[in-house]
């Protein structure tokens, strides 16, 4: 993930460090994630925007040529077919800056992660 030269304390601060066009894409990602997971808490973790709900939900970050979206390996695997048009890693996907963001797909992935995190949290509570 991108490491900012200086530490930022909020997602707003993070987004302001980028040119307007990149900032607009970052804001679109943020709004999409907020809508899909309104109960999630916004944080900066690893110096990138993070949404937290009973654990890390998703991260996103801007890079030179893409927006990185990091929803955990389970989500990358679950949405492998839909993500096949993009470069992926074990836990992330790269959305090129010169193409529209697949915001409907991002929302579905976030919904998947919300369900996953809440189920994992319930399982932990049952084991106590």
C-alpha cells in the first residue's frame, strides 16, 4: 500500500494529498463503502483509509496508476470471476485510474466482508 511521506490522521486528510481527479475516485470509493457498511468506523491504518467493523473490513489507497482495494483474501477468492478483468494479489485488487471504478462490485464485496466479519465475531462470542 502507498506510504505517504507524512502521516495523516483522517481519510479526508489522506484524500487531500492527491490531485483532484484521483481525489474524486477516492471519494467515490469512500462513499460506496460507507453506503454498503454504514455501521463501519473510518480509520487510517497502515497510513491508508480503512473501514473497521469487528476487525478490519476493507482498505483502499491511491497509487501512481491505480486505486488499490484491499478486502482480504477471502473476498478476492469469492469474487474471483468478477475481478478477472483487474490485476489482483492475494488480498487486493487494482482498479486502473484511467477507467471507471466498478462501484457496484465494490459495494457487493463490502457487503460480503460485512457478513463475514459479523459472522466471525459471532463465532468468537460463542466460543467464549
